C-alpha cells in the first residue's frame, strides 16, 4: 500500500467480534494515484453558520474537499427572496471557500404543503414557472457576483435534479413518462432562461446530474426515468450500507448499479451519496460498532482510489454523506456540537456518531506534486489537481 496516500494502515478486526453472517472484504493491494473529485455533504441551511460546519469537518478529517453538497426543495412561495438562500447565498459562500457547490434540487413542496401526486405534470405544464424564474435569476446572480478561482476557473455549479427518482415514496416517481417530460422541461428552462444579469446558464457554468439510488425494491427501474444524454452532463448513484442484519461492503452496494448505469450512458459518473451505518447485530442483539463502520469507510476509500475501478466504471466524483438522522442512515463521521442536527441525531452515547477519531488513516490525503505545479496551490483544494488545465477538466470530468 502506498503510504503517500495513507498515513496509517489499521488492521481489519476479527470476524468473531461482529455481526451474525458478517462479511468483510480485504481491500485491493494495488492503490494507484486517483483522478477524481472528492466531496462531502454536511448540514447546510440558512439557520446555521454552515461555513463553520464545513471547516469543522475538514479540520477533523484533515482534508480539503473539492465539492460541497446541499439540498433544496421547491419553495414556491411568492416572497421574492424565497429562492435566494439555495440559489445564491449558499453557492456563493461555498465558491468563496474554493469549492464547487453541488445542489441537490428535488421537486417536492413540503416546505409549503404536501407534494401533489402530479408534481411532474404541474412543473412541465408551467405551474411553477414563476418559481423557476426566481431560481434561475438567483443562479445568474451567483455567477455574476462570484470571482474567478485560480484552481477552478470561472464559477461552476453541479445541479442534481430530482434525485433517487426510483424510490417508491417520491411523488415525482409516480409516472416515468411524466418524469422525463419534467426533466426535459426544467433542463431547457434553465438553459434558455433570459435572466436579469444576461448570464449564459450553459453547461460551462451549470451541469445537470441524473442520480438514482440503490434500492433493492425500486418503484420502477431507473432506466425508465432516463431523459437521454443530451439532457444531462453527469450520471450519478446513491448507495449505503444500512447495517443491521445485512452488512454490505462498498462494492457490494454499488457495483450492480454501476454496471447498469454504464450500460445506459458513457457520461462521467459521480457517487453522489455514500456512507455506512454503525448498526450491527451480535448474538441477535442490535448494537452500534464504530470500529466496524470505520473499516467500511476505509475500504470504500481504498476502492475509490484504485484506478482500475475508476476507469472501469467511469467514476470521476464521490461525495461522503456526513449526516446522521433519526429514523434514517447514521452515516455521520463528525457532526459538530453546535449543529442543529443534534436534535435529530441518533443518540450520541449509544451510537457515538463521531465514530472515527483518526480519519487520517482513512482518507487518502497525500501524493507527490507533479513538476511545474505550485505545491501550495496544489494542496489548496485537495489532491485531484494533477492536470495543468484543471479549470475545465475538473468540471467536465475529462481528467
């Protein structure tokens, strides 16, 4: 194992300590210099200082990420500033940190009222056009006001629209044909909108990501929702090890879906959400095992640093889901004490959501700096910058 990438190597713990029928896979011994973007999803909303959340996490794991993911539903209330936070303030602050904002924008109206069953049809028939106009105007303002970055070039934003559409409980999953119509409508709306700032919202600034989830029981196969390569720039996948009685390693979670996705399109691929629970059954009793979770994450990053895997599945980006939510995945590595998530986080004493105390033996952190590239600049946003012309390569997935 190349110690330029790992500062430590922790031995895998004995199977006898763990779950009934538990499987642990020994990681590949061949670790090659990775070429991808690394991201993180932390709690981000208008009520907290999310910049501190990002900085606290990165200080904890001693790693600077390239991507920061956050979420927004359809808040279509008529107040002019309702779209400002998600489409201007948050991406502006993320870009100022030297990172690319990754907006997960889902067509749900839960902030106003229950999402209607025909949400897709309402969107593509123009019922939400006023909201879409406000959102696009704020996106244009973000690009207008944001400065050139020496590493990333002109301002950029990834837009993951209507993610996990194959999940049975999403209202926008009800009709695959309506979903495709909605997707094409929103994509074309964003691309062609004449905003107040005369900013071109082309794929040079915004790139759409089509991202189903890994669900053993899908509403419909995700292939039926696919709008076609001409309506997106990236494909993506979400997946988790939920633990409990069914412990799955990273590749067991993702590989079957990666194969399906790459049959669908040759576009670059992003692992948009991944993580592991600490839940495990021992002697038929549910327990939380942070060390086992640590080994899962360690193996995941080793798998994601293997160039053969990246090339085979066209992976160019991966984003860790650093959240632990009540009645949901407890994948958080570190959630700071001042985070409002504390009210919803699984019991700290039982779970220990700060499950990994030394992520410097998990995250891939170091590599030699190629000749001709300034060392200080190179490490500023992580180790992906192994191309001279990174400002376009990073955004287009060509590195």
